[in-house]
C-alpha cells in the first residue's frame, strides 16, 4: 500500500506600497524590511496620467496634489489585488517635529476611497519624543508576521541599507556647471518627475547643476537651523532651511517648489526668500497643482535662467 504524501503549499503574501509621499524618503527601508519578513513587495508604477486621474476623480477637491496622487497610486495597487496595503500613519520622523496633518490621518482618509475588503497595515510612526520609537513601531508590526528574532534582524538590515542609501545621496557633484541651482520643497514633489513637470531634467538640459535638501546630512541640517529665532515644527521646512544655509555660498539661484495651498511650505517659502534676498541670490516660487502647465513652467524656467546669466555677466 502506497502512502500518500501531502505537500504544504506556502503562498507568498504581497504587500503594496504606493509610490508617493514618504515613499521617496524611505522606500529602501520599507522594501528591505518587508522582503526580509517574507513578503513580495509590490510598488505602484511611477506616476502617470492614468494614476493621477484616478486620484483626481476620487479624492476630495480640498486635498493637495500629493494626496490626490497618493490615492491614485493606492487604487492602482488595489486593482492588482495585493494582500495588504502599507499606509503608515506618519505623525513625526524626528524629535519635536511634525509632518503634514494629512499624513497624521492618512489611513482614515484612504479608507474612504478603497474597498472595505482592502487590508491596510498602518503602524503609527511617531518620533516626537524619541527617534527609537520608529523602530519599535516597525518591530511591533513585524511580530504579527514573524518570530521576534526574524523581525529584529529584518529591521536591523533595513536600517543599515537605508543608512547606506542616504550616505550615497550626500555625495555632491564637484563638476562645474554654468548655473548652480537649489530646488527646495517636499521630496514627494522634487523626486516625482510627472508631478513637477520633469523640473530637474529641464534645468540640467539648460546647463544647471541641481542641488536638493536630500543631499544634506540630517545632523548638518539640524545644526544649520540654529540661527533661526524659533525652531520650525515641520521636518520638510527644517530640511529646506538647512539646505539653503548648506549650499548658499555656491548658488546662482533658488527654486521653491510646493503644492498649491500648503500652509507649511508657504511659511518656509517666506523664510527662504528672505535669506536669498539677504545674499542677493535670485529665487523663484513654483506652486504645483493638477492645473499646472508644462509649457508655462518651461517659459518661467527659461526666463529665470536668463535672469541669472545676465546677473552673472553684469
């Protein structure tokens, strides 16, 4: 008599990560952490017209472009039938600082737009009192899927890979270009070519060396903000001001990029403009929403670069 053998079929769980908002800061950390826990990580495609239209037609009008884009990316992942959607509630990523109020309630906002059957993984990430709280939140989340030793190892490996990624971003190009321009604003706009009208590449095609706040180490950003009369409450604003001080001596111009209607970016834009004016560095503010025209942006960029070149030659 033959003994029948049963084979256990192990299904790999899929977790979807929207390519929007804080993905551009922490995609390396998040991907490595979940992969080490045995997940198949599915990232939504780069922003395109279909994804953005999905968010625009679904999300409330009062939300900024970045939130509408996030909803579109989330819906794209839901359509792929992933097992989980990673939507962290990001309160703070640094001590005594906050993120946007929309980020604090992002899981609740998104639940209005995705099917009830969609499983959201939404750890609370809050480093206001201590930055180690971020790691503790991820470990608690991981314990729902793996043993403590596996979770700890996954977190440590993810943290190390994130550190390497950030250090590589701090390498500033030493080549001399015709123009030296700093782009400031939320990274989810600067690093998303579709939302910003391919701003960085357009500037490079005009002969500019482009700098961003992501090239400034965090400890330097904190140190360079010490001259402010009052510390900034928002991490993105503090990084922008740190980048202004870090690069100011080499700059020919500054571009401040912000979502239309963002209060925090409006405030820091005033501070950036004041500092640039003190050093006679030209500055241009670009407010982005779904009605922004690429043609209009190109015209403004060309005029801005012409202004800088005339200033340098005069």
